[in-house]
C-alpha cells in the first residue's frame, strides 16, 4: 500500500488524475444507496460529488490531503457539499451503526488491512445498509497496466464473500469491462463488482 507522500505527489497536478466523472458502475447502481454514505479512498472527489448531486450526504476519507482539497474544489464548482476526512484506512475506525451505505471504488487494500477494516465497515452500517464495491480482480495482473501489481491487494468473488460475512450479496460478479476514467484508469480491465446489504 502506498503512503500519504506517494498519493500527495500523484494528485499534485491541477488536472484530475481519474477525471471528474463518476465510476460508471457506481453511476449505474447508486439508487441502491442511502445516506449518509462513507466513501473510502475517495481521492479527488468524482464519486462523492456525483452522489451529492443526487441529494445524498457523503463523507469522504482518503490518505491524501491534496486529493481531498481537490475534491472540495470540485464539489464547490458543481454547487454541492461533501465532508472530507484525511485518514489512513490501516487505522481508520468508522462510527458504529451510523452509515446508510459504504462505497469502495478502487480502494485496493492488502488483506491485513481488509481483515481489520471490513468488519468495522459492516459494523458502521445501519441495519439493511448497503455496500457497493468495485476493484480490480486478480486477473488484472495479466494486463500491463491498471490496479496494483500485488496479488494480495486484488479481489475475487470468493474473497468478497468471505470478507463480508454479515452482508447478503445483491450482485457479485467478475467481469471484463472498458474503463475510461482520466489518465489514471483507461483501457480494458478485469474487475469484481459487489453490491450487498447488511442483515436487518
């Protein structure tokens, strides 16, 4: 996992590394969500601003203060408000039974961090709360770009089933899809997509 200095440098440009439009999977499925929403590794705000534009309250967390400043700037330009919190997901502890939904788009984490964080995410959801997640799958390693180069940080259907035992999948699949999300995410990608509801 890369540290704060790495991501601050990655996001230092005035341009938006992953563009300003939302992840297409999230844009297709956001009607499953209710606020307040916790958005993990939100970066420069493209997903949070999209959700806020649909009247949803969003709390963005990211290790990069530089990225979250750009997120606030993007929100202001679109006439919406988002809340931001600089934090490392390795130590982050979300508030219990507070969120209607958790969004995790390309928040690639090593299993050591997931094993601590994911139970806390389940706990942070209200009854019948929703998780939406998209991440590169292990098959992405066969491609020359996109996603981390560490198998442990890439996802599978089985990993998600195992790591969110208290959430019932609404959708859980691995697919190949074309991604066009700024300079940072472009081209064909192998991804796992997951929508699940916490037990009521």
